[in-house]
């Protein structure tokens, strides 16, 4: 039997409502390229965010011919989401057979602006996965908490790869790595020990350079790693950077952290620009912001750095004790490069919750 298959009773005859929340996350070592059923070609490490999260409520109703669902986002029906959700439910039915005996009513909302360029698929799928395992715990109370958290990460991954990293915090590792024996392609694992205090409350201000839809989706970008001329070297580099970052996180070396994290961000975009077909997701304002970050750091010696997701927006990473100086810098130099002057202040968080 598969490790995460459900073997408890399925004859629950009452409706059950569960509310969950799950945050987005930002990768420090990037995953780019996947295979099989949402498995990563290289390991990654991410910060779990705190304020940028999805809140989800799911009502499970017994039904003779179950498997139906409805979905509303911020109070409005969203049939455009149905194909993605249907694909997700089809993938997880072997592990969640109670989906065939219950109808689901799903309501979801984000704490961050819609289409703001934050990875909402990660938070959305993680919150939904938490609701599913919460229901599973209701059906079978003997299930252990470690099992529940692992299965939530496993299920979330099948909806959105990076969602596996949104379940716990403050840092998560997803993907087999030579540097950590318990690492896995199937689930993400939390990094809680050997983390220097400076990283426990790290700040992430997200500069919203462009809130529009990306020209090339992350799914398409991952596919372009098949046959990419630099793919194999990248996968080796990523695993080496995992080992280096684990050592950095332990000792709190901020100079080394900055060099590795910024290099990873630029490598991700270099892979996009060297794929076939090639594409660029950074904008002119993205590059302007990066130049100003470098100049600010050189002038002030404040350990402010950036990372980038698969898009134009910039994540500013910095220690909490530098908030005053960094916020002043954002206001004076960076906000003008954001769409409508918008940015989001966030910080490292602890992960998903059942409310």
C-alpha cells in the first residue's frame, strides 16, 4: 500500500466544515525543472512567509454519488478554476478515497491583493491540502500529527510543486539532496534546528513591479528545462548550493547568504533566457531596483539583498533589526519603480494552520 493511502473508515454520515490557512513561500535555492508527477529535478530551500496567505473553508457533505465540488474565490464563483481543481482531485483520489463519497464546497480568499505577483498557487493548494488532511483526521482520529503534516505536503505538491514548501516553517527543504538524508522529492521537510537566530524573523518586502499575468507560465518554464543545454550542470549546482546554504543558515553568515541568494535568483532568470524558446520575465524596473540595492548595500553596509521568483517582482530580504533603514530606502528610492507604488511587507512565518 502507498505510504499516504487512507485506510480509515469512510462511512461518516454527517457534514463537516473545516477552516485552514496557508502562506506563500519564497525559494532561496530555486527549483526549476520537474519530472514525473510533480517531482523536482533539483532540491530547493525556501522561506515560509507569514502575512501573504490563503484562507480556505471546505464543507464536506456525504453524497451517494460524491466527487462533485464548487469553488468560490473571495465570495464569487470561479468556474475558471475548476479544471485545475478537477485535475488535482483526480491525482489525489488514490490517497483520499473519501472524495468519492462526499461533495465539497470550497471557499477561498487571499490576504494579499489578487494578481499581485505572489505565488498564490502554493498557498492555495497548501490550504486545501490542510483541509483534506483535517477531514481525514476527523474520520480517523488515531492518525499521528507527523503523518498528517507529511501527507498534507505530499498532497499539496500534487496540486502545485512549490506548495509542498508552504506547510511548515520557518525554512523548508524540498527534493532529494546529498546533504540531508531525510530529504525527499515527495514531501518538503522543515528546517528548525541549526538555524541561526537572525533567520528566525527575517523580513521580506515584496516590490510589486508588475501585477499582470506572466508571458510564460512557471509550468511552461519548467518544461523548457527538458533538453536545456545547461540543465544537468544546474541540477548539480543547486544541490551544492543546498549544502552551502545549510552551513550559512547555521552560522548566520549574512555576507555569504547574500552572495548565494542573489546568485540563485539571477541563475533562475539566466536559465529562462537561455532556454528554447528563450524568454525574459524581468522588466526594466526590475533591473533598476537591483542596481539600487547593490548601490545601497555598498554605501551603507546594510545586509539587504534580493531574490526573484519567476516574474518581474523583487523580494527584499533583510534582518529585522534593519527595518527602519530599509523602509526609508524603499520609500525614497524603490517605491517609484513599483506598479502604483505598491509593495507588501512580510516576514518569515511558521506555516499552515487548521482554525
